[in-house]
């Protein structure tokens, strides 16, 4: 299209990025299941989404490097992608309160899960409705995030399956 060698442009851009970040890709084996590939796909998608928004980046805007960095930080903050800030050392009862602002005390399920979930991973918590599964999942996530053992969470809720 328009006489542009897109493969050559892609390679040139890729090499500039690798050089800029000093990336060593020799140990990475890209295939359709590699986490690195999916991370890169997500990063590319978000970058394209933000970078193509003309409200932030005008095609005629030739800002100096320092101003571009400042603009990028401002944009990331505005769209909610700033680094997560966690107040450390909170107890279960300090985080969760009832509707009338009474602090909640962890029940046996929540205490046991708090004792077991000490590392990042996939955990399934099954209990009857009203037992505090949501709170225990968020409590475990808080503990992992505040201790630096996790950098994010994926939280899923599924309706009870009937056989």
C-alpha cells in the first residue's frame, strides 16, 4: 500500500525498541502460548489505543522528549493506569465494614483462607452464599499485593452450577 515496505518498517521499529530497552530476547521462544507474546500483544493493544487518541496525541504535535514523557504520565493517570498504591498493614476489620460502618471480623472461612493463601496462584473458594467469599478473595489479594508477592489480580465470580 502506497509503496511502503511495511515489513521493513516493522523490523526497523522493533529493533529500535529492543535497542532502547536493551532487551535480551535470546531466551524467549515465541509461540502462540508464550506468556511473553500475550504480554506483548496486550501492551501493543493498550499502546495503540492510547497513542491513536487524537485528544491526547495530535499528529502535528512535535513536543520535545521531556514534554512527551510528562504528557504520557498525565494521560496514564487520567485513564486510571497509574501504579497501584496500597496502604500496608491493614487488618481484615479495617478494610471491610458493614453497611452501618461497623468493622467486620473475619469468620472461620476467611481466617483459614488467609492462612493458606500466601503465594500468587489460582484459588477456588466454595461456600454457601453469604459466607464472605468475595471478602476473603479481596483480603487475600490485598495481602499478596501489599507484601509484593503479586502485582495484580484477576477476580472471577461464577454462579453455582447445578447438576
